[in-house]
C-alpha cells in the first residue's frame, strides 16, 4: 500500500516491483506538476481528481485510476485510455498502438504539463479534445496533408524482376502458419523487407477471436489487388504484402530470389 495526494493504492497483489516503482515515480511527477501549475485538487464525490478550466471548459484527470490501470487493478476506465473528462463527459484519448505503450500515469503527467499554464500548444492537443480549443486555435492548426493514394493492383513500372505470384502463394500456403522473410515492392516503388506470418483470414467472414480484436477492418478483399494480410513479427502489427511484387522469399528453409533483391 502506498499513499499519494490522489489517494491510497492497495498494491499487495502487485508482483512487478519495477513497474510499481515506475508508477510511483509518475505519480510523484504529477504531484510536482500540481504544485507549480494551474491544476487544482478536487475531492467532490469521494474521488480525488485534478481539474482546471481551459477556454471555459472543465478538464478533469484521475491519476489514481491511471495507476490502477498500470498495475492491473480494478479500474473504471478501459486499458490504454487516459482517465480524462471534458465538461463532465468521458473523452476517448488513447495511447499510440505501436509499442512500447506509455504508462497511464505518464499520460496523465503529460496532459498536466500540456495544460499546466494559460499558454499551450494547440497542435499537441489530442483530436478528441479539440472541443476545448477556441476558433482561433482551431484555425491555427496545420492542415493535415492527405497521403497520396496509389491505385492498387496496377503493374509495376520499376523494371524490377519479381517472383511468380503463383509460386509465392503456393509456398505461403504450403507452409501454413510458419514465419517467412521476404522483400517486396510497395505501390510507391520502394522496397520493403519484412519478417511476418500470414493471417488466417477470409474476407467477409466475421469470425474474429478475442485475441484478434485489434485486426483492422477491411472494406475490400486484399487478394483482389494481389495483397496478402500478414502480421509483421517485428512491429507486432498487421500489414499488407504485395505478393505480385516479391523479389525474395524465405520460408521453412526454402529460399527464392530474383536479381532485383536488395540487401
């Protein structure tokens, strides 16, 4: 058990002492920011929170809830979400999906730093909190450049030599769930190396297991565009591989390449 300005946490069942100490340091950081900023403690309703008004909007953070999430204790917020309210309503502010995920308590401290004073950077405000920005602040935000879309399934114009797509698909199918390594040309003409595993998935079939809940929704069948859905083993994320533009493929000890493979 340890006490903070934000309440007491019963941590007898927490075995990861390294993580526990990291959470304690993050809460101490929150306490330090609290002493030198515009944030104020609030204990209405029996739960201690920190609050401040930004452009007439009430922002409320719950550091103790963040600590519970970090330590795997029962909490009233979902994992990887910042315990934050805007004008009394819970707002969805998530951490990045790419690892490593930050501590929830570090996210709280970062939000306290962002809104600790009257002047803050509108660009750093999460999109779901743009409702507290003034019209002038919204107008000052840089226009997000749309990534140029490449038309899928078009023939390559790079002049590279590629493996036969039929050969690639045959080797991937024969080796089932095994990890493969390969190199392929992306639609923008650059080469990408990858270590991945083919995802057992059929377009239009809703049979997603709990462990696959983060699988991206696809509104089209990748195979119609010579693409295969895989899990990037180094990033831990789903990716699409162009099976008609592979310059090399290694799977189960079998190695295939063309003269265009680059290492």
